[in-house]
């Protein structure tokens, strides 16, 4: 009778803990996949600094949280799509994504190359844990880092100049420039009849200055 009681208690505890452990394993595998995706992207582009900058830009996006996002679809996003503070515990065991700051630090710590081995070394250095890269991928291949190309910088500079010229022409034609708190700049034409306008990004109401 006592043995059966012990077995019953063990069965109840196992029934309770099994789903929890399954969820924790699922989240751990999801976080590991994000690290592997970063390693693959760094190897493919040879530009970990650019990837780190892109991650920061996506993470700092001020647009409202997507209405369709849920815990099932969250692992499909590059970064954690939950933007509410109570859902942004990126270092929590129940998070589908590793902390953005950690992913960025790993990428920017890749100063010697862009191979899987370089990512593995950087990962271990930053996290102080065992690498997530499979041993089969840790070959001694030399993958040189790629810097931002001069042509890309030239194109970006040209686009900035064109935008500045366009803004000057709009000011001459009495356009009204409004900068929303979310960072979006609105350019209101002079024939706009309303007294206020809604920001297309965050839907905040912006009042136009009196003429």
C-alpha cells in the first residue's frame, strides 16, 4: 500500500512537471535557433556589424505591437514581437528569443572573421557558456569580414542629398513639417484643410500650427 501511494505521488508530480519541462525545452530550442540564424547570417553576409545594427533598428522600432502576434507565432519573428513591458522579459526562460543586447554584443565581438568558428568563439566569450554551433560546422575556414562598401555609402549620401533638396522645395512651397513623438516626420501640403492630422505610424493626433 505504501509503495502504491509513493508511485501515485510520483505519477502526479510527473504529470504536472512534464508539460512545464516540454515548454521550457521548446523555448530553449527556439532561442538556440535564433543564435544559429545569427551565425548563418554572419557567415553568409560576412558583415556582422551590419547585422547588429539591423537588429538594434528593428528592436527600437516605435510602431505599435502587431495585433495578430501571439505565443505560437512569436518564434517566427526575427526579434521578440511582444512590446508590452510585462511580455518583454527577453532573458526569461519562457522567452522565444535571446536578449537583443546579447545577440548584438556577440555579433560585434566578431572582430577576426565571419566563420561559424568565429561566431562560436564570440558566443562563448560573451555568454560564458558552451557554444550552440554544432561540432561539424566548426571547421577552420577563413571567412574575412566585409566592410560597408564605398558604393553603398555613396548611394546613401546621394539619397540623403535628394531628400534634403526635396524638403527645401517643400518649405518654399509652404509645406508644414511635423515631427511625431514616434520619430516619423510628416510633410503636410499647403492645401490641407484640416486642423490636425493623425500620424500614420502610431495614430497620435498632431495639431497643425495656426497660419
